[in-house]
């Protein structure tokens, strides 16, 4: 009787061991599959035309917490001590508000050039989800200093985001 009990216990331990091996292998394979997934980083073309001008491929724009991608922006107006021209800086663009007050926001700045920091909120949004193209038309929107909120001037431009 004791041998039969020992044999059943041995069989139970053997079954549990084999089950644990299969579960472990499945878990490890699942982890490997997770690690082998392609990079989900997102490159898109971001272009401006009008008082703001630029166009380049940007990687991973624009999570609220950053990082903010480098962007070369041409400004057709003076910002502080900086005359119209093209400047390297950081870009942040995203939805602003919700519902009936839904707008779009554009921010551009360069930490190495104090005073070169702008923000524009507004625009008419056309989000073509089928073709994955977002077009925002800013007409007579106030451009302000990003840090102080001081008005700079009224601007007109179009922003296009596409894959």
C-alpha cells in the first residue's frame, strides 16, 4: 500500500514538473515575442506653410511629457530680437481643449536663443482619418511668447501632419 502511495505521489510530482516546464517555456517564448516586436516609434512628415514655414520628417512627435523633436522652422516675422529667418529648435504640436472649444496648439522654441519661443492656439482642424492626414488652418491667430504669454503678432499658416 505504501509503494502504491509513493508511486501516485511520484506520478503527481512528475506531471506537475512537466506542466511547469511547459508553462515556463511558453512564458519565455511569449517574452521573446514581446521583445522581438518591431519598434513602434512613429515617423511622420510635419510641414508648415505661411507665416511659419518648415517641412521635415520627425520621429515620435509629440507626447505631452516630451521629448520634443528638433525642428528647423522659418519664421516670416520678428520674434523679440530675432529677425525673420530660419532657426533650429524644438517643436511641440498637439490638440488643445475638447468638444466645442477643440483647437490645436503649436509651440516652437530654442533654449540657446533666449526670447525665441512662440505659441499659437487655434486653427480649423481637418482630420482625414482614412488617409491619416491632419491639416490645421490657422487664420488670424495670435502668436504669443511661449513663456510670458505676451502677444507677438497675428499669424496665418497651415500645418500638415502625415505618415
